C-alpha cells in the first residue's frame, strides 16, 4: 500500500479514535460503575477492540507488512534466532538481551508480524498492571485505561509501528510496586530492576538514574546492586566482542526531530554552522539539561517518599530527553504516555484532554510530513518561504510546546504538589 494512502488511513483512524475519546471522557459515571462491577470484561473488550482485532485486520486480512523499526527488529530477531552474538554478528542499538527477547515469537511464527504482536501483548500486560496499581487510588482508573487504548499516539506507535518504548514504563511501574510493598529497604530491588532494564531494553534508561538516586534512602546500596549485576555482564561482553557493545551509544549521534535544537536551529545557524555528521556536542549539551532538570526536581522533593515522586520523575526524565536531546525521536512519547494519563491528566479539564489529543495527533502527523518531504534541516529562515517546510516547522514547534506542558505538570506533581487526586 502506498505510503500516502497509509497516512490518509492513519488520519481517518485518528478521527475515529478522537471521537471515541470524547465519548469516554463524557461517561465517567458509567466507567466508575464498570470499575466496581466488570473491570476484567471492560479491559478485555478494550484489548480486543483496540488492539487485537485491528492487528488481525491490518496484518492478517489486509496482509500489510510492518513498518517503522519492525523490519530492523526482525533482522535482529533472525540473527538472535540463528545463534548469533549481538553486536558482533548483527547490528543492534538496544540492550544486549533485547534481540533475544523479541526473537521468542519468531520461533513460533517466522514473520515480522509476530514481533508487532509481542509489542501489543507487552503493552496490554503493562497497562493491566498499571490499572491494578492505580485502581485503589483512582475511582476513574478504568476510564483512564480505555482513554489510553484510544490515544492515536499509542494506537499508531505500538499497534502499527511496533515500538517498544512502553517497556520503560513497565520497569518503572515494577519499581513503583516494589516500593509500595516495601516502604523501607527497597534499594536492592530497585537496583536489580534498573540493571534488568539496562540489559533488556535500551541504554537510554540510564537517564532515569540520577534523579532516582536522589530520592532513594540508600543510593550507594542501589548502585552496589547494579554494579554486582552490570559489571560481570560488561566483562562478559568485552571478553567476547571487545568494545562493540558500545554500539547503542554510537546511535545517539544521529539528529532527529522534534526537539529544542531542531526548532532553534535557524537561529543557531545565524552564528555558526552545525555539522550534522559531528553532532556529539549537541547531545552532550542536551544531556546536561536532561539530567539536571529531573535531578533538581528530585532534590526539591527528597523529603517525600519515593512512591509519591517516582512516576512524576520518570515522566520528567523522558520528556526532558525529548525536549533537549537532538537525537531523540517522537516515538519516545510511548515511554511515558501511560504514566502521563494516570498521573497528570484530569479528565474533567478540557484543556488537559486537548493537550493530550494534540500531542497524540502531532506524533502521528509530524514524522510523516518530515520524512515525506526529505527530512529538511532548517539551516536558514529562507527555507520557510516553502509553505510545506513552514507547516512542518510549526508542527515541531507545537510538539515542543506540548512536551513543555507535560514537564510543567510533572514538576507540579513532584515539587509543588498542586495536582489533586484524580476523580
């Protein structure tokens, strides 16, 4: 199917999903009743209607091939299935165990569609665990669950593009549940979970470490546990493949959109030119703010228990990454979108729902426009004489404004504590 046709279908689906969200937002009493009487049935129907049946329709009935990163995922899964050694026998920009995890469904069905199904099932498991964690505190937790199902960003990035970033929240959620069950002496468990994330998903999860260390009671103990797991793993990799295990870090040199650099580049280029092939310095500058802002939030909230601040700090960390890292793609919104819905959104406020819908639409439309028109780099203001470039630039600008709004809400949640319990 031509890419333009796929885009038009995505727009149509966005309209349908948005209509569904409006209906869900207006039915809070109904969902509150269902949460007490038939939570499992409603969740199961949500998964069936908004994930499984669309997956069957797209990949089985229409016989569409997976797009986005899935072909590269399938390449890695094939390499792992064949017994290859990650980074040496096949390329990978993920953690060392990731390729072997996504190869598991390929053993059952040797097709890239199996990887997309794995992503859908993992998302469902994470969302169900999120609901179970929040339902005792939030009387509208089931409504928020269905709201998430319907968000265009989650629908497109997980179901259509097979993105795995929601796994980040899965690990953070396990950390939250661990600290809820064990209010003291929780550092060993957090260290093990953090090490698990670095070995199974992506190295970028490390951005969450500095603010986390500022709110745990015994940071040295947590670091010691991480080292006990991580150092032998690094030694094993280095013994077998040398420094090839640094491959995921090298991937961060590629410039992507939207972020603060991509929208400020026309101004920057007035003073000096940016060499896109040597852009490491940009990411180092972005890294400072990605770590500094959530760490400042953590420092300001260090007297609160970790269960009160962990989700907000998680959101702040990865929304800062999307704002300040020149190599951060829009798909990373999936890393924290579940947490935004359950922690920061008040469904009774039209402004909150409007921003949530806006950022979802933007994460679907902006990447297509950007790629379809040859990934323009705005090195001068003269480029905006082209209406298409001006339109795409405005999409990026609106995306960044939405990210800053999310960061503001996370700051209020963690530091100012002005957001009331959702009702």
